[in-house]
C-alpha cells in the first residue's frame, strides 16, 4: 500500500537515543507506511542521555525526521559539553518536582514552532503525540487548538512511570497536572495507552501494547540455546525499583546456599542499564560475584545475541498500589520461545501475556522459594531436552511492532474523515 496520508508524530525520545522509551515511536515511524501513512517525526536534537543506539536509523530516514533545539536541562547540558548521564536505580522522578509538567517544558515552544512550519509544507491528515514526557502533549494541544487537525494522545506510561498523585511535590502542582490531564483527555480525538491501567487511569481510550521487531525471533535462534555445562538465566533491560532483579538473586542465592556444587552450574547474564551502586550492593548481599555477569547496555541486536545462549529468561515488574506498568522488553521475551520466569503483579497485563505464552513459571508475589524450586527443576532436566517452543507453535505477529502499527492505522482510519 502506498503511503498517501501524512502524519506528524511528536516524540521527544527517538533514535539514536537508546533504551526502551524510543521503541514505540520508532515502530510507528517504520511500519505505519505499510498501512498508507507516511510519518514525519518531530523530536529534539542531541541531549544528555544514558545510552545511544546508532544501528536503527538508515541514512534516508533523516529526510522525515525534524530535530529541534530546546531549552530543557538535557539539551542545555549537552550544549555545555556533557554527553551521558547515569541510569538511576529509583522509580521516583525529580523532573516534575522542579518543572511543570516535566523537565522537557523548554522543548514545547521550539517544537510547536517547528510543527507549524512542518504542517505548512504539505497536507497532514493527523497528529500523534506520545508521552513521557507529558510536555509532548502540550505541543499536541497547541496544534489542535490552532489547526483543528485530528490528534491522538499516546500514553506509554500513566504520566511518567507513576501517576500524577505520586509525582508532584505540592498540591498546586498536582492540581495543575490533574487539570492538564483532563484537558488532554477531553481535547484529543483519541486516547491510546499501552496497558489497561493507563486507559483506566485516563478514563477513556484504546489499549495498544508495544511490540518487538519480527526479526527478533530469528535473532534469538541464531545461537542454539544453552551451554549444558551451566544453566544460563538471561535478563534483558534496565533494572530499577519498577523492574527489580532482587527476587531472582534471592532465589539463586537460596539454591546456591543449599548446594555449592549446584552454584557452579548457574549463571545469570544481564544486558541493560542499571544503577551501579545498587547492583553491586545486591550482588554482594547475596554472594553472587561468581554467578552474575553484567554486560551493560548494548544495541538491541547485540543485546539479544548476548542472551541467545540463555536457557531461561527472567522478567519482573513491581507491584505498586493499583497500577501496573508493561515494559516493552516483554515482547522481546515473547519472541524468544524460551521459558520465562515472570515475577509480575496479579491481574496485570504482564501476567495475562505470560500466562497466554505458557512457557515457564509466573509468580505473582516475590516468592523466592517458588522461583528457586523452578530453577532446581530446570537444573535436574537441563540435560534432557531443550524447552524452546517449536516455530510452528509461535504466533510472532501478535507480539510484533508491525501489529502495533496495524492497530494504530485502524485508529487513524477512524479519526481521519
């Protein structure tokens, strides 16, 4: 299908920035043209950021990417000569406490002015803004008020990873943010959230989860699963309070403490960002210095190649009050066909996906004994069979970024009249 309708996608986080926050906007940029929508990206110029991935974009892509200046701290620090900042281990965010609605507020003016220039160059059928940061929706609001174009407000998180009520330092900020949220929900032609918690929190909208590139499935299978000398447990993605690794460490420490011979047969390999002080403290706490291997952040294809030796994968989401997050890495896991140890909140989208996947163990409480029991069982059978699901038993499409774009195209078809 020819891409005959133009869409403006406002996304502060976009490649070559790395990590999980860029995956959704990149997926829409790459795959919506297959459904008749040509995407122009409006994003920020280089900023201080923990990790970069220069492998995703092709040279010709830049023709459809508009990068603007900004007065936000990350851009200003880059201009001052800084390049990277450390990954935080905490789930709290300081940005909304100093700026409103977030630290990217200084991007709104430059982004809006650039958007109006872009919209004057050709006919655009709709605008999408994706958050975090919520400031992206301020740009969407201004464009909607000025042009009346159909506008989709896309929420990858509740506000950040936490709801408004948990973020702001003063009641005045909290009230302003609540009013802004209601205005976005009221003015947008459609609201999209990545999970049920977000749609419920916003009061209306459609759920479209994230996804993984279809080629991810082949990347997992490039190297035959598992050295039989050790049971390798792979962990992908940033580790912090919202995606904790301690339940796995506690379980492996329990297994190793009961049998030192067994300890020599287990390896944990983590690829992704982490707070160094927090991770080193946990490794020492559970005496796992000879078991845990930290690879750090790698571009997506390299990350999966580094974990393709794994016999098991570990995925976790912390339970925080009533709301749940759904990290996009889960779709990379679901493409693997490998057994997954999932430590997730009861009733969450993550639990539903892992139970549907039905390969591994799902733990809805941080029960280290249940995880330890599963690992021991895997050690006992590790020489008998490979539990990678056969290709014919796997439905790649429903976990793919192509499917995300297909669902989005259906929404665009509805709002564009």
